């Protein structure tokens, strides 16, 4: 059985979840708490808007000299024993990872939060090949038990209640029912501690990679990434090439900015830097460390001077948290790794414009995403540009003919005036068929009413007024 097309799946899921009032209440309650905690932390910056400007300029410099900084990172990382691999696409990245697992005779993998691994569908492949793969981030672990991808960049299971999580643990782990958050956390902790000890390979992502020092920076609140990196004998880090920053000093801005924009914290609980495998005078850490730099169509987006600033994204999730569409349809409706406004901008570049062009139309264009983005990505204008690009790429078919007919009519005053008069004559007929299968505007009128037409056109009004 073939998978449904992204558009039809999106329509089904969005229609179902937007009508689920319990789901929407949970989502909007969570977002309300986020807004309340974020604003005081922004005020703690000497000048939040200036901080956004400096962050945007730093990322601009990094991306416009990406070739230089990535080579600098590779040179400095290799000097400390790190092995750097380059992956042009998801297939190449998966091949590198599987080859490394086979080389070390690995059977089990413990993972911290790695959005790039979701992007290349790594877990499904490894499980198919017989490897044991466990997510160590609590939210990601819950979603893994449910057989679902993350719901949100920062809060992977924010849509679930304590009761649902308790039932999930009872079903999969055989634990007693409890609605106490601390006890639920301890249940997962007891299970995961054993996985850290027995895992052959630790798998991480990175929030930033530092060209100047050849190090990666990982930000988290649970400490699971530290254990993932410290205990297994082999460490693999899969990182998008856009995560590079030029200097170590840049993290003095980006780490508190990521925490403030993402969770409303002054700083996350754990901020770790990794500079290579275990050195002779060190007591823990992996014996081998491999960093895989993933392109996967990022250079295609980099080649677009109009939208390349979308690669500035630091995956804080702030645009999701303020998006009125996300608040109503949730993360899974998008059907892709990256949800919300930033996902609607970058997914067509990563996975194909025609298959994912509907995401840019799932927007009210209110501009809240652009206003809140800590690195000043021009998101709502990029959504408009994506709509334009989708039409420009595919002008044929029924949709293309309809737009050509519309453009022709709008450029012919006589036809335009005739059609507006016909619209008034046919309005009573439309009221009769509105919402039925005979209605050409059924997609809209099934849940809404068309606004009433004024009694006369503006031109008629103006002519009568002058008369």
C-alpha cells in the first residue's frame, strides 16, 4: 500500500486535530506558559534587538564563508583525533553510519536528541538491520515508544497528558500507573541508565560546531547527551553543515539566546563542549569520535540568495511557539521533521517544492514568526516567496489554466465589470448550493460563509455620488 501524498495527509491531519478541542487546549496552555517565561528573560539582555542583529550578522558571516569555516573545523577537529566525514545526502550519511557500526561490531546504539537523524530516517533503517536503537531524551523516548516522530523541536511530546504517558509506560515497560511527573521521569531514568551502560555506540547531534577550535556544542536540560557521549566507547555526531559558527566567543551570545528563545530560561542546565575522543590523561569519553557533516540539499538553499538566511536557524522553536497555525494543528500535521514556519520554508528546499508547497500556504502571514526569530530570519516573506516559486515551477495543469484565466480577466476592464455583475446575479443560486458538492468553492464554504457582496461597486458608488 502506497503512502498518502503529503498534501492529502496534511489536510486529513490538520482537519482532525484542529477540531480536537482537548488537543488544542493542551497546546495553547503550553504555549501560554512559554510566552510568560520568555519575556522576562529577553528583558535580562542589555538590548535584545541588538543581540538579534549581532546573531544574524554572525550567522551571515558563517554561511557566506561556509567553505572556509568548515575546512577550518575539519582541520582543528582532526588535529585532536576526531574523524570527520562528509555526507552529500541522506543515503550517504546512512551508509557512513552503518559502515561505522559494522566496523566496530556494534549491536546497540544510545542517542541523544538528533534532529538530523530524524531528517534522514536513521532509526527505521537501523532497526530494520537489527540494531537496538534507544532515544535517551525523555520526550524523544516517549515518542519512540509511541512509534511517532517528535512533535516539536524542543518539546517532543508536549501534546500528551501525564495519564497517556503513564499508560504508555505501563504497556511497554510494565510499570504501575502513576500521574506524578517525577515518578514518570524516574521510571524512564531507571530504564535508560541500563541502556547507557550496555550501548556500544553513543549518537549525538550538535547545536553548534565551532570552526576556531574544532569542537561541537550540545545544549540540553536532562544530562542525557553527556552520558551518551561519555559512556559508550564510540561516539558518532551527525551535524548539519549550517550549524557552524566562526569563533568560540560566539557561543557567549548564542547559548543564552537559544535558551531564552527556546524555553524561556536564562541558560539551559547543561552546555557541553566536545573537542575529540578521550585523551591519554582523561578518565572518560569515547575511544573514537566521528563527526558527519551533512549537506542533504542545504547547499541548494545556500545557493538561493533570497532565502538562504533560513539556514541561520538555531532550532530554538520560537517561531512554532507563536504561530497561530501550529497552535491549532500541532506538529505532526506537517508530516515532516521540521514543523511550523521554518519547516514550511526549508522543507521544500530539502524535500522538493511541488510535494511540499502546501506548507507555505498553511500560514496566516501574520509575521509573528519573523518578529520572534532570534536570528532575524525573514520567515513570513519567505513563505510568500515559496508560494511564488511553486507556481513558477509548475505553470501547467488545471491550476495553471485557472491562474491564466484569472490574470486575463483581471486585465480586461470590460470582462471584469461583466463578471462582477454576474456575481450579483448568481449569488442567490450560490446560497442555495453553498457547501454542497455542486459548489465550486466548497473547500471554503464547507466551514465558512462567503462575505456578502455590497449593493453596488465602488465605481458605481463614486459615479452616483458625483452625479
